[in-house]
C-alpha cells in the first residue's frame, strides 16, 4: 500500500491523517478507524499534500544550493 500511496511513509502526512481521523470521528460520534480516515484523507487531500511536499522539497533544495 505504501508504494501506491507514498505519503504513508511521510510522518507529517500520518499526523494529518490522525488529525483527520479525530475530527471525522467526532463528527460521526464514533471511532471511524485509521484505515477509513486514511482512505478519506487520501481521497480528499492526498494529491494536494503531494504537491505541497514536492514544492516544499524544491524550495529547500534551492535554499541549500543558493
């Protein structure tokens, strides 16, 4: 699964998924589980997260090489 969703290797993405799990569990009035939260977060925010992290990574590389 991590090959299909590379951000599952990203500790910051995992933190965001855990926050999403908490928020969605509160809305649902029950525990939704990590897998459900991860699928929902990936579907809603995964591509934007990857774009953000790539941009952040490019900015850091540029700053280091300057």
